[in-house]
């Protein structure tokens, strides 16, 4: 099969190239997927740079999500069959023509759903569901503050929060991205290049849950934006690590801080999460109730260009590779 490699194991986007590898063989509990689309995500860039190594036993090939057709099933697999259309969360291996995955980490893709669109979903849907709804406990009628509205995580979180009946305040850099966030469903969209989001959020009544991928100097302003008994969910630190926190504000407001990563979780936990998403969130996408924008599609040979585009931060929604 064709797969993306990195000269020297890590480097810039220019170090990525396509070469041949043996097609993987599924273990007893795995399925082999012929990849139709593979999502491109920020953690892929971190791995390419040498800052996010795959967990033990995972493929060293980049790529944490795919959609495609089941090509083969392991001896112990009963829930999937050859020819099934699936989307799957991977620990690695998505930037290739074929990928293997634990059969419990796949979701069914109906015949009327575009596999390109499905390939853009697992990593962000799993991340948002786990963090915004399970850890952040967002409820219908509450207000969520979602940072980075143009990112895959941000756009997915806006869609899912609105589908769950929440009010959404979203942040983005630039008037165009803020306008796109409103088009996607955000009740309020704040251009952080022109306005302080904490002041704007407080003026709008404050927020109950913050989903933050920025960190850095956003941390103190997130605290200011939160209402009493609010929850801050930290899932990335694109703006840098936190250097100072006012613990008295946390105490006075009775706030909760929670944080997590997804890739290194045990297989059984990912299986539990897959089942929960299949029951509660996946139907929003398969029914067409919500649809995540696919910003750009790149052929496998242009994986470096896909990374450069994501690094520029000009996308709105997801970027995918098409083998």
C-alpha cells in the first residue's frame, strides 16, 4: 500500500513523502479498512515534529481518523463484515491506503452519507463528546464558550453543543471567521483580534462551560468568563502553558478544571466512548441534522501541503487526505 513517511522520522512538512509498505493484516479483534478519506489534525503536526509519539503498539504512520470500506475482518470480529462502510478512531496509521483498527472503535456510515465527510469526524467528535459533554457536563439551556471556532474541534463543538440544546458563544480571529461561526450556529461570535472575549462573554450573561484549545493568557480570562459552578475543560495549549492562576476566584465561584487527551486512553475506554457516541451523538451527523464543513481535500502525495495549510490557521472546519 501507499503511505506517508517522514524523512528521519520527524521534521517539517517538507520531510513528508509517499512510499510503499506492506498492507497491514488485521489481528483477531481488528478490521482492515480501505481508506477513502483520512482527517488531518493538529496532533498529526505535533507527531511530525517529534512532540507527540504514538502510544506503544500503535502504527508510526500519522493519522488518527479515517472513513472507508471494511476490506477484511479478524477472526474474533462479529459486528462488521467485508463491504461495510465505517468511520474509525485510530491510534495511528490513517495516512495510508489501508488502516487497521480495533473493531470496537468504528462507527457505521450510512449509504447516503459522504465518506469524505465521515473521514473528517471521528477524532473531533470523540474529543468534543468526551470533553464537552462527559467531562464538562454541558446541559441543554446552559451556555458554552468555544475557542478556535474555525478549527475542526471548534466547529464540531459548535455544532454538537447546539444540537444538544445549549447556547454557544464562539471565538475566532478575524471578522470573516467570526461570521462563519455565526453561520455554523453560534449564538454569539467574538472576533478576539478586536474584542476581549471575557468582557464580551460576561456582558452576554457569562458561561457555564469553556472548551479551550489555547491555554496561555486565555486561562485567566476563561476564569473571568465563567459563572459560579462553571467548568473549564482544557484540551490543548496552542497559546502556551499556563503560568499563573487566581485560586481565590476558583474558590469563590466553585469552579471545576478538567483536562484530558484522547490518543493514549486504554482500548476498553475508547470502546466505551464509541458506544456512547453511537447512541447519543453520531445520529446527529448520520441523519443530516448537523454537518461539519470540510475545508480542503488533498491527495495523499500532498500531505505536506495539508499540514502547511493547517499550520497557517486559515481553514474553517476540517482538512482531509484522499488516498
